[in-house]
C-alpha cells in the first residue's frame, strides 16, 4: 500500500498528475492499493477555506476514488496519534498525522516535501 500526501492529491485532481515525478507517477500506476490519511481531507478543506485552493475535499476524494480507486485509511485514530506523537521533527499537525498514518506499517508515502523525505525513511518522490 502507498499513501499520498495532500499536495500529490491536489496535483492528481487539479493538474491531472502534471508535476509529479516519474517515480511517483509509476508508483501510483503500479500499486494496487492507494490510500490517504483522513487528515488529507481536513487539510484540503482548510486550504479551500483559506483561499489556497478552489475546491474542497468532497469532489477531490470522489474523483480520485473513481479514477484511481483511492481509499481512505481506516487505521484506529488512537494508534495514528501515538505514531504522530513520535514525529517530533515538525510542528505541523497535518504532516505529523499524514506521516504517522503511513508509518504504522512502514508504508511508502509519496510526497514532494523535502522535510518529510528527510525524516521519514519510506517517503518517496
């Protein structure tokens, strides 16, 4: 299973994947299970509410669920928070939880974020 961070989700929705690295695109095309943390949905709504995007989480998730069978991770929230508490390299609650969601099972996380890639061994771009 691979996870996508918020920016990758936005690029897949708004830019139809333009801007993704070749490796990221290949992982998305090849992987049978693609998931996001529920925190990605909250961050999408936050970005919409603050005017940084023109769309909320509903249309984005629905589109990607139909197009690439994107799944919403259902790992227990208490377990996610326990792992998020270990992500002391950032104060960003979105990044902490998104990374934690993937980290529970050492899953890959596709992200362009250099700080995440520096601190999470399974982050790829």
